[in-house]
C-alpha cells in the first residue's frame, strides 16, 4: 500500500510539471504561483477538516512542532517550489525535474555538514553520481547557450526542499499531525509570498486567456497538495527516505512523456537522459546505503 501511495504522489508531481508549463503561458508565475499557494491552503484545509471529523482521539497542539512546520513551508513550499516552477518554464520539465530529483542528496549533505552525520565510501560515490548527473543536465539549450543561472536556481530550490524536509521530519517526530503540519506550512508560504511578491495583475493582463491560467494554476496547487498528502500516507507503510525518493523520481515519467507524447518539444538530448539516470541512481543508492 505504501508503494501505491508513493507512486500516486510521483504521478501527481509529474503531471504538475506539465500543468505549470501550460499555466505560465496564460498567467505569469508572479501571480500564478500565489494562486497555486492559495489552492494549496484551500485543499489542505478541506483535508484537515475531513480528518478532524473522522478521527476519534482528541487533538493535541504542540506549539514548537507547529512552528517548525510553518518554517518548513517557507523553505519547501515557497523557496523550493517557486524555484522549481521557474525552471520548469525556462529550461523545461525534463531538466527541471531531473535537477529537483537531487533534493534527497542535498538532505544527506546537509546532515553531514550541519548535524555531523558520517558519510561512508558508498554514500560518497553516490553523491559523486548525483553531481555528475547535475553536470550532464546542464548542457546547452536548443539556442546554444548553457543556462547556468537557471541551473543554479534549480539546485538552490532542490537544496531548499531538502532543508524543508529536514525541518518537517523533525517536527513529525515531535508531533504526529502531518496534515495539520502541511496546512501550517502552506499558510506560512502563502502569507510570506503574498507580502514579498504582491500580484502583478497589470503585468499579466496582456497574456492570453488569463482565466484559463487561473484554472491551471489552481489545478497545480491541487496536484501539489494531493502529492504531499500521498507522500504522507505512504510514510505510514514505508521509511520516509524511501517514500520521498520514490515520489521525487519524476524524470522517469516526465522525460518519456515529453519525448513520446509532446514530440520532444524540449529537445531532450541523450546527455540529459543520462544525467537524470545518474541522479536517480545516486539517490536510490543513498537511500539503500
């Protein structure tokens, strides 16, 4: 059952990569991302309300854990997802998903740097594979330029996701209320983003079909919160690291779909595929080692 939930999350996250690409063509990301965050909050609130109705045990609030969940939302839902959505639009879903898939490796690296955790030879070899994969995914675009800025943003967003997952995991150990925690993170991310990036309706007014853009960005928000809920459900049966690794393997879906169903509009090259395989293999090795 845990595998099924993790695979469901993988499919939802992979579908979201294509939805974001389509949504940005109708409504810019500055406003669209806020719409997606609001959809996160609405759908998350519905899930929490349903859970509170059916649960039998009383709700206990842990203020520190709730605050940690809120902080994790700034890193994962705001910084991590915003950077990922941008790279989906600028360098394509395939490359963006491949780079994002390195997030578990960054979590392990941060554990080594910050928490003093040890890395053995096998883990170092897997880390080298992830770095090699990131290098291969940084090849030239169709126009001939190497998108170093966008690759840097993608790597930063993967690292931000890693920080968010570390904080969220610590909060879950203290307070086993993942749905409420996810809602707290979504609310915090929405408030912070709304304050720092007010909607630019005037700038987006010239884009085609803004109503379709609103619908697509809302769908994106529903897909992401649905994916998060599926990951949370899978952790009831699987180790957290395994569940995250499975759900993050989006390149294994995004690249074939892009090539076969969308006529390879991204111009995915063999080196990008090789990079995605190296990243995924390195992450799997880190999880199993």
